[in-house]
C-alpha cells in the first residue's frame, strides 16, 4: 500500500530487520498469508510478495494472520497516532483509550463529529479497516499481552481486554493468532518467565504486572524526576525509579505504578475495580510516559542543529510527559500558570486533601470537577478573577459545555480553551502538549523554556526564540522538553543564620 518510494523504504527496513519500525507498520506476505513486524527474524520475503499495512487490523481484514514467531501485536504502539492530527489519528487514540468498548462506534463517531457510516468509510480508506475491526485488533493485542504477561485466568483476560464474552475472546484469538488462548499462553511461557514475566508473588484480583515495551533510548530518570517534582501527597507517589498514582476509571477507583527495573525495563503494576478498565489503564500509562514515541527520529532531527546537539547527546531519548486525566491536567495548568512548580504543588495538594475522595485502600483521588466548581474558591488562594477562572473551567468540564479528551482536534481544543476566561496561550498550548501528546507544541512564553534557551546559546526573547524553534518542527514539544532540562540548577538558598555576616 502507498507509493513505490514508500514501499521501497519500508522494504529496506524489513531487509535490515530494523527494530525502530516495529509498531509503525506490518509486513504482509502473500505467499504465506502471514503478517509480521519489520524486525521479524524470518527470511526476508521477495519484494513482489510483500504488502505493507499501517495497522494489524488492516492486514487481518485482508486475510492475513499474525506471525507466531515475532508476534507483531507485542510491538510498541505507532508514533503516527501522536503525529497525525487528522480524524484517523484521533480515532486511533480514542480506540486505544477504550471508547468503542464504552460507547460503541456511534459514540466514537459522535466524538469525532461524523456519522458512524462515514467514519467507517473514512477509516477503511485511510487505514484499511473500520472502527470495529480496529477495536477488535486492539482487544486481541491486549488479550495477548495479558496471556503472556500474567497468570490471570483466561476468563478474566477476556473481560479485561474488553471482550463481551469468553467465547468472543476465544474466537478472536484463534482467528488472529491461529491458536486458542491456552496454547498462545503455553507457547510463550518461556518468554513469560523472562522479559515478559509477571511479578513474583500472587496477584490480587484486578491487578496486573506487565512489561511496558518502548523504543530505546528513553530518558526514564528524567520522567521520574519530573513526576516527583509535581507529585501530590496521597494522590501520587514518586521515587527516583518509580511513579504511582490513584485515579478514576469508568468502573471505579484504580491505581497504577510505573517502575524501572535494575535491567532498565519499565514495568506497570495496575489495579482496577472493574476488569474492563485494565486495557484503558495500560493505555493511560503509555501516554503518561510517552512510550509510543520514536526517540531515534526525534534525536536525529534535533541533533541536526548545532545548538541542540549537545543537549541531545546529554539526554538521548527524552520524552514529553502526558497526563492521567485531561480534566485534572487543565486545573493543574491553570493553578500553576503564574507561580512556581513548588507553589503550584502546595496549592494543588491542599485542593486534593480538602476536596478529594478517599479510595477503599486509603488512597486519594484528585477532586471531581463538580467539587472544584463548588468549593475550589474556598480552598485556593489568589486573585478573585483567577479563582473564578479555575472554578468556571471546572464547571464547564463538569456540565459538558467544555470537552477535553485525548481525541480532540488540536486546533479546536486550543480555540475552545482560549475562549474560556482566564486561559491564555501558554495554558492552552501546555494542555494540548500534555493531553493530546502533540509533538509540535512550543511554549515561548514559558519562563523555564526561555531560561533553558539562554543557557543553550539561543535567543531568550519570545519572538526570536519562536522564529528559531520553527526549524525544529514537527518536534517542538521535544525541543521544549530539552530546554526545560537545560535550565541551570539554582544554588541552594541559605538561611539568615548560615549566611555570611557583612563586615562592619
């Protein structure tokens, strides 16, 4: 599929068994009726026998079956869904978030502004499969992940993956992988005891412990530092190698913890109230740590600029943190838009402590938008106009007059936010960067971005910096992340007691 040049480029990737392309497309071989990931170790097929598909769902719809050797469903997600701001990219983000399972195809179409028939026609033309087939492929991927990565009973795997019945799960697994679930688990048992192993010890109901595949390199330590600086007591916990938080899911309270192992892997331990929330929670964890990014493409592009090459060399594989909850992200951004990170953390911690809800396990959930709209002004401090803006935004999110999701159109989301009182360009763009995962957002008005730019030898005034940053498109979000990291460390403040006395 696609142009001859694109076919040749992808064929060179599979001939080299280039792992960087895993998850970005699949290779379907007509002679075997099998589709593989680009790095599959099997013998490279002849060019004339190969068709490339953007998704495994498209390959499956065309009559191909997943390779049992390379398991293309185990590859990291495609970075294309973050890069693409069109309806297809937005649809894929929403499908991964579980919208089809929760609202059906009509709900997905309604969020995107199309009729179900037109959406199906459009996705089939763009991606080779309609929304039902794409959601089905995502469920198969989740089921495979749970089968090989946990000891969950197959019945629980079925509902955790979003299937409506055990039989539907069994039939889909047989069709996609040409083996029943039990056999798929048995054939991967050796791998499950290694890199895909579940954590030692018995798992509690509704809990999984899984490897989070991603493309190397990754600046995991930077992500953990970022999360630690902003962690709200009771809601979140952070160390140098882990980050955990409580959050709401459709089925009830949930908890996730992302941690780095001594071997450098990232693992997710997640607990949910309802099994059907597991798959969306895994997707949330991946967005939170930007795990579907293509770090090599980003690093290569930014390194072409001499001013940035030292930054990339010092921090390869930098990521742009996402968010666990779009609504919460807006409130956190509005609270912090004119104060320091530490001051914002203090204010938000008070908000969570006084208005948040306790989980059955003693955790703390960030306040609902209803609670902030009604009582936020009683807890937060600051100018009255600012408090009205925050509570007004919370009320708009609560009553649905303002929507904020991972599948929003970027321009429409920005316009809707800017139309709200008290929300300026910095807040709207920062939210877009964190919620949608837009890789091409720049924040010239951000004090830390400007400080990092000056420290890196770039212009510090917004106009000049914006003009220079344009040459790094479409990776300006990652440029901002590097400039944040480049901010010189402040010397520790000395108390009056320890400060040297002035000579008389």
